[in-house]
C-alpha cells in the first residue's frame, strides 16, 4: 500500500513539473496571454524541467521529458496547425523523440557528475538548442535568447557573443537557481535523516554511516553555485552597462527614404483574380505612401507580393492573364523614379526541359527600371515540408500529401546575392532565412550593410507567430550592427535600427505601410566581434561538453583499472 502511495505521489509531482515547465516556457515566448511574450519567465523556465529530471527515475524520465517537449511545441508553435495540421502532426513526434532523448542524457549527467552535475546539464541544454537549429529540420523558434528581444540593453551583447551566447546566459540562470534550490533541499533532507537515524547506528556501522552522509553533505555544498551566482551577477551588470553605452552612442549617416508595404493578402485564396487584387492593393498603398512623402527612394513589397513569375511571363509568347498582370506591374514600376524590391515566384526553364521554381527577391533599380532586367536573389534556406522535402524516397506518403497542398516544391538558390541601390548594399533574406544568424553574417561579410526581409506569416493567422519572427530580426540587426527593414504580408512590418530598436511598425493584419529612413552604412564600418567569430558559443559549448564527457569517461576507465588491480593484489 505504501509503495502504491509513493508511486502515485511521484506521478503527481512529475506531472505537475511537466505542466508548470511547459506553462513557463509558453509564458516566456509570445503567447495567447502575452502577445509579445513575458520575458522574465525565461530566466527560470527550465527549473521545473531540471527538477523533473532529478525526481524521475532513469526508467521513466524519457517519457515525462518527451511529454514536456510536446507541450512546449504545442504552446509556442500551435499556429502550425493553421497552415496545415500535418505540419503540427510531424512536429509533435519529432519534439517527443528529441526531448525524450534530452531527458535521458540529462539524467545520465546527473548520475555521472554527482557533485555538480547541474553544470554539465547546463552545457547539455545549450548544446541541444544549438543542434536543433542545424540541418533540414533546423529551426530557431523557441530559443530562450529570443524571449529577450525587447530588453535592448541586454541584447547588445549579441554583437559580441551572438544569439547562442545570449541563449547560454539566459539558460544559465535556470540551471544556477535549480542548483541552489536543489542543494539546499538535499542538505536539509540529509540533516533530517541523520538526526532521525542517529540512534540506529553504533560502532563501526555508525562510522560508515557518518562517512556516507558526510559525503552527501559535500555533494550538497553551495560553494560552487554561490561563486557562480556572483560571477553571473557581475557579468549581468557589465553586460547592461555595455548595452547602455552602446545604445547611447550616436552616429551620423546619410539616409535613404524607404517604404515597406503590408498588403494583408489572404493566403488561402489563389488564382489570377486574387493575384490581381493583391497587386492592386500593393500599388494603391504605394501611391498613398508617395502622396505622404514624395521623397521616397526605395519601395519594398513583401514575399511573393507578385505571384506570377515576372520575367518568365514577360518573355512568354502566349498572351495569358498572367502575362497581362505582369505587364501591368512592370508598367507601374517603369513609371516610378524609385527602386523597387519585391518578392516573386520566379520560374526558369531547366536544361532537362522541366521548370525550376524559386522563391525570389527582385530588384528593379531606379537607374535601370525602364528595362525588364531585374537583379535576382534566389532563396537559399527553404522551409522544411513547405518549400522543400528531400525524403520522397523514404516517406512517399508524406511527400504526396505535402505535394497535394503545395503542388510543387521550390528549388534552392546557391549563393548570397547582394543588391546595390540608392547607395545601400542590401541583402534580402526571404522570410524563414532571417531566422538563421550565420546566413546573415555571411551576407555581412560579403558586403551587406542593410537587411531587407521579405516575409509572409499570414498563413499562420497568428500575431504570436509574427512576434516570434520579429524577435529574430531584432537579433540579426544587433549581431551585425546593421538596420533591418521588414515587409511582411500581414505583419510585423516595419524598421529596426542597428541596435535592435523597433523604429516604426505597421498595425498587424491591416493594409498599411511604414515610411522611414535607412542609414547608408559604409563598407569601412568595423565588423562586430560576432561578425568575426560567428556562432562560437553554439559549437564551442558543444565541443566543451564533448570534452567533459570524454575526460569523465577516461577517469571512469582509469578508476576501474586501478580498482581491478587492487582486487588482484
């Protein structure tokens, strides 16, 4: 009976920790209650999860961890369902397997590093976050660092340590607080047990008992956590001071007047009539902006603003409705004495007589807009399952289901293309691409001094999704010390300065536009530390963890050999 009560109690405690942990994770990120996220929660959101690992046995920690991972994904990526339920259905098992494996590894770390396993667990959490951003399924949504996007003074350090450095700093607070609470409780439990059991031991047995509990008390020592807390607090103060100094610096640049358009198109409607209405809305909004400010030099339309391939249909010999629409767009652009950047679904004929489809950004330069010869950037990092699915051979049913939804998958571009217009050197990450720090860093190294993001999150029908995306654009600005302009179909459309401050933003889910000045930053600008070192806090922590595990393994082997030799003697 007692054993059954213990099992029920353990189940209730573990279940409670799973739910509390998922709720904290949800609160920290943009959510239904706090649309921009409740960033304070991020500083302790992993405490319940680490206590879950501590309270669970090796036998069942994987199950609770997997459930925790599923609840977290459903909390911050519920909007995947609005695009296609299959996306969420795929994300859930992936999250379960990944987080279940994470839970097992965290539990093993606790057992292998008895005294200060929390430090290794911290490295594991950071490594997990880094690894999940890599490869075909790589995604940055849900990183703890992005919850701090409004904390301007703090995130200035991203220009030095990048998003993964900020991520480690935020996660460390959870690990540190867990260590303090956990060791205080362990010390209390040990003392209580020693007092209650003292009368049951005597002689040699008592000596062994005291020796055993003395070791437990040593494991519960607060020395390292307290020293770590002091170091972390000093670093926090220094980071805030550095951030405020950077924020208070002023610079004088020539500027370009630009307008970003938000046409709030319905993503569920297709066909030439919808495409025409969308173009008419874009032109109407652009004309309104010209009336407000005739000095506009650069017009920016969102991702796939013009769906029919402009170049392909313009060069086609067939007089189709799509060609008429493309001609209408080109006539408008030619009539304006401005540069225009627009998203477009670009088509090229392949050498195998097939067609290649690209998600692209086109630049019609003011100087050359009279001719139909735009510069083209082809999206490199495609959205998994939506734009790209390379596993047709292994999962034909999933491929077929996705193809029925999409009709075709996009082809990937192969190189970063920079646009030069109105004195600006621009890189145009298309939607999902601005979530990847190294891609924007490589663009900066090639000469980009401004990012113009063309986005379309309207399919998610979620302002939470749009704020999650915006938070990443904020970090790209700070990491590279460049301004960012965003033209998104439904939001968040606006301008971000090089310190990550939102300068102006359109009301989401409305037809609107925002006019602002983009500073013309010189090619001679000193690169940030992050520009030079990249995601060293991502792969560096991963290698550090690997080194720690190798050393611990070697020590275990050496100790075993010594013990075996002692037994033989």
